[in-house]
C-alpha cells in the first residue's frame, strides 16, 4: 500500500518526524487541538504507473485501487488529505458509518457517484 498524507502547514509544525515515528498522525493532530468531525472518502480504480508498479511489486498497467480521503474539523476546515494506492487482493477496508438525526447533516444518506464510459 502506498500512502501519502498532507496536513496544513500550521498543523504540520506542531509535531516532528520523530513524533510520527512513535505516534499515529491522528494522535498528533489531537494533541494540536484538532477534533475530526467529518471524513469524505472516495474509492476508484487506476492503472499502476511505473513508479507505483515498482513500489507495489506489480506490472505496469495492473489494476490498483485508489482512495482519496479528506478529514475536516468541527469548523469544516480540511485538516488532512490522504491518497492511498493499493493492490485490491492485498487489502481489506472496513468502513463504519453512524447515521445522524441532525437535519443539518447527510450522514444517514450517503452518495454514490459513478461515471459510465459511454457517457
């Protein structure tokens, strides 16, 4: 699995590489006062380019999964962006959603987005 994570510079300055070697990023963000309130994830399929193919040990053009994930704080500010490429047969994702009765949220609905190659 190839994972790249980005955080705003102001948050990135609150911890060190040494901190990350012993503490999960979400704990570092929590220590910086960040409370994750919402996460948006999107899965899609891609073909392995030469760089990802070499790192993942697959052939160029092999099917890979791609996950984009954006985490937001309680004020709606993005506090983390993750891009993860993976070989489908080597990983398993478990996603748990909690429905909300709050009329200002849509967590009980979900949204499916797809593109048809004929369109």
